[in-house]
C-alpha cells in the first residue's frame, strides 16, 4: 500500500472532515495528527523528519492510503516526490476564519507547550508538533497574526506553483463532495459531507496535548 492522496493544507482548514471523507470514499486509513496520538510509536519517525534526517516514508505511512493535516502536511514537497502518482489536496478557508480558529486552538497548544527548539530531543508529541509547526512552519512566530497569515498564504502559493495543475485540488470543505469526487474520479456518496472538529471538538480531542492550554 502506498499513499494515493497527500494533503498539504494547514491544520484548521477542515482536515479532520477531509480525513473522514477520504475514508468514506475508500481512500483510508487516512493519517492525521490524531494518528500520532493514538500510535505514539510513530513519534520516532516524525522526530527524525523534524530534524531533517532521512526518513523512509513507506515505513512512516505503512498501512495508510492518504494523509492530511500536520505533521505530514509540512512535508508535502518530500511526499509529492516520494509518491509521484499520488494526488495533492490543498485545503484552504477564508484567511480571517482560519486565523480565528487557529488562534483559539492550535496556537494555544503551541503556547502551552513552550520552546522545544532544534536542540531539544522532542520526546513528546507536543514537543514534536512545536518543532514542526511553531518553529519550522511559522519560523517561531506561531502566535503572531500577520506572520502566520503570511505563512498560510505562502504555502498555498508554493503548492500551486509547484504541483502540476492536473494533480492538484485546492479545496474548501464547505464545497462538499462534488469537487472532491470529480477530482478523485469517484462517485458522490449519498450522504452529507462530513463536518467535524469544530472548536469544542478540537479542545475535547487535543486539549490533553498541553496541560493548561484551555484553562483548568
């Protein structure tokens, strides 16, 4: 089994909804940050990737047919090269909406995690996430609105300018099944498009990553 779909969009762009949708379309299991939480043995692979070490992506994604969300989204260039037949889905949402959601969720976890830094051993999942998201994706400015929005927009520009158009779907989950299924050459399911991981659901699912991030 190898990856058929690679998600390059940032967290809080509907990646959990896309994960569920891909699995319902038969393109699962789909990797997502929650998979690292459920399988902490994966941490060694992501720690190595965060340090820039050589990673065997077939080993990292053994048993998965697709990937969305961080940490994998940060390595979209490497994954696109490693799996040249895979299609790329880049999830987006309106910039202000993304910032409002990100700042109330992921940014709070990163802030509670504290500095891990390139010299830290990244022994826990929050430390790994801090290294990849806060330090590498956002160059340390993970709580600065202007800097994070600039990184958000630059990622979209980079993906669009790098990936061949026929291989890429820039996707808003609010558009539902049709553009996704057209892109993947699959029939539209007779059910509503999944809507998952709003702010309350995120806090319930990921709040334990960093103690105190969302209060007592």
